[in-house]
């Protein structure tokens, strides 16, 4: 921050520039204002609005999320900002992420603006895209099956012959083996984990999907999430967690370590110090 100029001054100058639609310079002023925690929330919100007007929607998403992570707004102000964030996701063709936010809004304010219509439109678009993809995949699979059927038949015959041979051999079960270090790491993870029930939202870092669910187990190094959304093993996500009695926080990056039926496990790989402290205190 420049010497002699307060964050409040930067914020006021940003508002003046925004009013006369000099949005790029306004963004610069608001960015300076965000360096003061007391001004950060509202400065990020104004910066997001300017970035939207400049067509820099990806940056606007980051600014909206940063604003929502602060405690600067009333519940109704937060929901208006969530609505703008969801609209921005729509403009970026990130419909899955927009759906997550619209559904969050609907839980808190069931009749808020046109949220029901937007959810309905996004869901119908999602279903239509899925049907088109399934039809295309069906044609490809039919062609592929005709090509591999002869080889597959031969392979199956060989496999059955091997199985018949192995069936005459005595069973030799293998014990599960773990190194001492692996066993100790497993015990530490079990001891540091707590059972919780908290709303969560997750967004693919590659913008390939998003979803919402419940955090059921939490430790300083990861968590277990139950969700109907499908995630692929190894996917890198940003994960937001909403405690029932506390401030929401974001794990900047986590990796999907395992996938089960309607649940998956995350290993935290990039966590800010303050967030790490909050998780550790909870555990």
C-alpha cells in the first residue's frame, strides 16, 4: 500500500472510477484496498463487479469467492453475491458449478429471484447434453464391439482353460503386508480423524465438473465426502467446507485418493496456514 494513502482512500477512489465506468483503473484501486482486512470484503466484491464489466469473468469468479470467504456481509448480501457468482459461472459455460451455487441459494432462500427457473434450465441442458453423449458413445461402442469380438472370444476361451487348470491347485492365500512406516502412518491418520457432518462444495481445478456433498470424516490431512456427484480418481479439486457453528473455509487444492459408492476421499495438498490451523483445532 502506498505511503500516506489509506485503504479507505483506495476504496473511495475505486468507487469514483467505477461510477464513471473506468473499470480497469477501478480494479487497481480496489486491489490496493484489499490489503486492509477491514476493507477486503467490500473491495473484492466491487472488484468482481468491475471485472465482469471488463469481460474478465475468470478473475471475477476468484474475486467473488474471496469476498464470500470474508465476514463482511449480511446473509442477504451474501446471497446476492452468490447469485452473481452463479451467473458468472453460467457465462463461462460452467453450468455444474452454477447449479451448486443456485442450489445453495435455494436452501437458504427458496423463492429468491429466478433461481428455480435457472436450476430447471441448467438441469434440462445437462440432461440433453448427457443424452447426446450417450447416443454418440453408443454408436462408437457398437463399432468397437464388432471389431474386438473375435479377439475377445479367443481370449475368453484361453482364460477358461487357465482357470480350469488353477482350480485343481490348492489355495495359497497371501497375508496383507504393510511396512512399519506405512502402518504407523495409517494409525496416525485414524487417530487424527473425527466424525463430522458438514456441507461441502467442490470444484474441479480443470473446470471439468463440480458438486456438493457432506464431509463425514475430517483430519488435518484430508476428509471423506459423501455425494451423488461422480469424481475421477486423481482429480484435483478446490473444496469449500461449511461448519454448522463456524466460518466456512476453503482448501485450495485436494486430490481424490479413493472413490467408493456415493463417496470419495480427499488428500489435502494446498491449504493456507489459517485454514490448516482451523482444521487442526476442530480435530
